[in-house]
C-alpha cells in the first residue's frame, strides 16, 4: 500500500473519516471544537451519543461527553462504552472451534463438541475462507433455502451500519437464502396496520412534536418505553427528544400505556398503565374495533374480526373505555 495506491480497506476508512469529520464540523456546535487541539483525545460518535475518547499509550482510559452536541448524555455513554471496550465477553479477533479448524478438510468437525471445547485464534484470511466454504457447501448439499441470513438492522454491528443489507446482497449472489420478514421495532403492526388503515404507519411521516402537544388529548403508548429506548438512537443519539416529551406531558396530555410491565415512561409521563397479556395487542385492537362497530362510532368501513375480549386479559368494560 502507498499514498498513491491505497488498499481498499484504507480507502474506505479514510473516506468514512472524511465524511464524518466534514458532517460534524459543518454543525454550529462543532465549530467551536478543534479535534486537533487535544493530544491523545479522539472525537467519535456512537448509537449512545457523540463523545471524546481519552487515550493513553493506545488504551482507552476515559470518555468525555460533548454537551454542545448532547445535552443529556446517559450512563450508557459515560460508562458503558469504556466498560464494554475491554470486557472479557468481547471477542477481539477471529476464533474458530478447535475441532472445526482441524477437521474442515475431511468434514469431521465434531459438531457434538459445540459449546464444550475451546476456540482457536486464526487470521482473517482463514476466517473468510472457512465461512465461504461453509456457505457454498451448505448451498450445494442442502439447497440455498438452508442458509439463514440472520443479521439484524443497524444495531448488530457499529462498524458496518447495515449488516443485514450487505449480508443479504452477498448471499443473493450465490443464489439466495431464507430470510426474515419485518423487524422487532414495529412487530405485528407491520402486518396488521396495512389491512386496517391502508398504511404501515410506523415508518411513515409522523406528526410534529408541537402538533402533538397542542392538539392531543390522549396519547397511547403501545408496548413501548420511549424514555428508556431513546437513550440510544438509530443514528447518533443527541437525546433532544426528552424536552419534547416533557412539553407534551406538562401541556396536560393524558398518557395511556398498554404494556405487560410498568415502564420508565409510565413514571416519567404519569401514564395510566393498562396491564395487558403479552402478545395480545392485536387481539385487543380487534376487540376495540368490534366495539366501535357495535356502537356505530365508525366514520368509514373498517376491517375487523370477532375475537374474545378476555384474550387480552382485560375486562370488557376496560376495553370499551379506551375506544
């Protein structure tokens, strides 16, 4: 590798660094921060928020939050990033199960020893080759449907933000695989809502904070805990939403929380907690829709199904009160 002939890895790393630096330095908050003014300090960002890493002799020894960009940093950033960097549970380099490494050529990999024997450190070329062989052998011997592409969204790997997309493209080049549908964030709503309101809604454009604050009487939280969950974000957390939740709460909006357990948001927003049986949210919504139909409250025709109200674990009177 040289300056005029960089490796692919160096080119990608350099490009990402330049993009990140130009994006951050273009903000008003970062204009007052000079990344080059502190020796042994590295500016970085994560799902938990932006931060300044304090490094001594190549080791991370401290995390400083950047209040210009994140007014309410959480302990996940202040302590979590440093703690997990050197935690004993972290895998620092490619590892292969001992019998698999010894028997990959003959096929005698002793799968019965999974979870019972030690792992061996290998270089990246060995790891790539073993993974490629396993994928090709599986497709050839059992069909591509036996390959399960399991990487999930942007939370799986902080270095490659969309591992499921990259992995999917790779496996599709060798004939495809078995995959999942939907995601954990939206759950059953991705399947049910298009049949009910004609749109998935969860990823559509949402109402502005100010509109919710000024025009809402009742806000229903369905199996969610935004005060806890918003400690991290899909991109770089700035925790700017907490002030908006407080404004909505202080404006007198009533919160109702449908959840099997009491949450941090219930306390923070003074929510009326409705304890529902796990995995019965759609059953509850169908029961509520049935009540709307029976009372003649609908404005347009609505799809519904006859379901027993007790399925959700709530009395009929409670269901009717929420309609």
